[in-house]
C-alpha cells in the first residue's frame, strides 16, 4: 500500500472516530429532546404549582436510580416508594455522593413507567432541571416535588395504572467553565510547585 493510501485510510479512520465520539457526546441531550417532543419513554410534564384538584383515589409512586457507565457517583433514592392521593403534591429525595478526589458534574435524564402515565406525572421542582456539581467527598440530598394530574383517571390507558415508577439516570458532564479553569489552574500550580 502506498503512503498516500495509508494517509487516506488513516484520515478516514480518524473521521469515523471523531464522528462516533460526537454522536456519543450528543446522545443524552438528543434523547431527552426527542422524549420531550414525542412523549416517548414516559416523559413528564412540569408546572409552577401543585394541582387545584385532589381526588380520593390513591396511587403508589416508586423511585429508581441508576448511573451511566463510568459515572463515578453513588446515587440512590432516599425512599423506595410512597402512596399519594391523585392530585396531592409529593416530595421525595434522592442522594448523590462523589467518592472521587475530583469535582464531578452530572445531569439526570428521567422517565416514568408505565409510559402511558408519563404525560400525567407533573414535576413542580426537580434536581434534574439543572446540572449538579459535587466536590470530592461531597454528599448531596436532592428533592423532587411532583403530583399526578387528576386527568389520569379519564385516560383510556393510564387510568389502569396502580403504581408509577420515576427513574433517574445520572450522566457525567463536563465541569462548568469556571470550575474547569480552577481545576486546570490548580493542576498547573501543583506541577510548577514540584
């Protein structure tokens, strides 16, 4: 194989690697956008206040937590489940812990099962609305405030749900620029000091 052929092959391979890296980096935001637009995957709603209507009918809410592969945190719900009246405002907590020796930033993607109930699960406030940054050894309690919209009882599919599972997955994200600059600055200072 000629030198130009090797260069051409190396250039194509590098292009494929860069393309795959870009697709992996964009996968989480693209999936979240897709779910919000289509309602796929049990995507929830958001509201500024709780429901004006509370029914006598109850529903069980289960809580689940997971981490993207290589996300170094420990992440779990602080309660396994709770029973609420439909329309009643609920408050649940999740806990994240950074056992590493470096700051780690993360964002949470979420879904609701069964999928038919996703449109009726409404978040008022959630840690998933913002990026979270945990310092080395930091433990953080994160709330989520929500309710199940009373209109669920009129939906042909969702009205049969006896329980709803709210699941979060944390994904590592790049540190905010100001923190990344501090990290780089500290690393440079440590190298110069030695």
